[in-house]
C-alpha cells in the first residue's frame, strides 16, 4: 500500500517535463557557453586580437538562463506534487485553498506561455550560428585545406568577408590571417565550436518541448483542483445525508 500510495502521488507529466527541461537547459547553457568561449577567446582574441565585451555578456546570460529555468522547473514540479493524488484532496479540500490553487495554476500557465514564446525566439536565433558554421566550414574545407586553385596560394582570411569591420583607431589588428598555422587554428576553432552550437540548438528545442509539456500538465492540474473541490463537496453532502 505504501508503494502504491507514493506512485499515486507522483505527477508523472510534470516529472517528465522537468527532466526534459533540465536536459535542455544543461545542453543549452553548457555547450552554448563553451561555443561562445571558443569564438571569443580562440578566434577573436588570440587570432585577431579583438576583445568583444558583449560576447562575454552573452556567456553570463547563458548561466542566468540556466539558474532561472532550473528554479522555475522546481516550482512547477512542486506544484505538480501538491496537485496529485491524496495530497491534492488533503490540501485543496476547502474553498479558499481550491481557489488559491487554481489562481496559482493560472499564473504558472501564463508565465510558462511567455517563457515558451521567448524560447521559441531563442531557438530561431540559435539556428543562425549553425548556418554561419556551415558556410565557414565550407570556406575552411575548399579555400584553406584544399587549395586546388593557383589564386589561393597567397590566401588571407579577413573578417570583412563576414561584414565585421574593426575600429583601427583603437589599435586593433586589421590584417587578415595569412599564416598557415593561424589559418589551421582558425579552422580548428570553427570545427570545435560548430557542433557545440548544434548541441545548444538541440537544448533549446528540448526546453521548448519541456515548457509545452508543462502547459499540458498545469492545465490538467487546474481541472483536477476544480474537480477535487466539487468531489469534496459532494462527499460532504453524501456523508451528511447518511447521518440523517
């Protein structure tokens, strides 16, 4: 009976959504942070001598996103436990508790919907580095590693090819990468950062999926709290009738 009671109190929908979301957050934050580190420190700082402060800010934002989404998932999971099985009947048996539970469920659904919309936009943005990675990977393969044409013998890779122009008044390096070692290191950083961006995109997709599962679970919990109150009132009326 004890094991069956524990299984009856487990919110499987919220639990699966939490696992999915935490997996997505881990992938997105970990791989996204590492990919930005490879781009900033490896390519821009070491090879081109350019320090871009807003890239470091994005790395901090990745960590903040991870902590925020982790705390939010724990709140919804806790609400799922409170809205399942006998726990729901014990907590939301009175009118005020039932109303408070339904209001809290609506608030969580609104927050989840807003977060889901925001993460959909982030997912589309995460696809942009993957497109750039595919293009730069093609450049590394055909213009750096496989130089089959004579006009590629004195090849130099300049950031202006990608629409990045450096302010020369601040003493930054503006020359392109012409040395074989620098070009090789550039391609190595690209090959390492590209899959990380792909993993980050997959993580954002998992986060969107987890938030959608949360919406389903919260709407279900809302109806359960409503029906629990009505069932409790019905039982009270039946018990009162039996006493009479």
